[in-house]
């Protein structure tokens, strides 16, 4: 693998989940998958191998999520390692 290869990361913004969605962030992989007409599975794995899995119940056929950075505790610092997902 060459040294000048770049990682492609997901953009912040609003996403519509029809069936499946995969988000790639620095050191984190997030996957959403439809498991039934009224539920999605949420899977997150970080670079240390820590896994979080959840079931998200929905009342409609689609689900909208927003991927946005959250401010660091010592705001107005310009960097943060935290991301906020709003359902």
C-alpha cells in the first residue's frame, strides 16, 4: 500500500435510511441495517475493537439521522473527537 493513500470519510449532514447505510469516520465504523419493517440495527466499532450494537424501532418505513460534530468541553477549542447522531 502506498504512503500517499487517503481515507474517505463520511460527510456531516442528514441521511435517509431506506435499507442499509454505512458511515466511515476516523477510527470508527458505523452501520445501519433494516432488520424488519419497523426496526433497524445499529452497529458501531472503534479502532480498539469496542463494539456497540442497538436496535432502533421506527414507526414509518424510513428513518432520518443527522451526523454532526459535537463541541468540545473546553469550547471554543477547534477540535473534538466526539460525534453526535440524532434520530
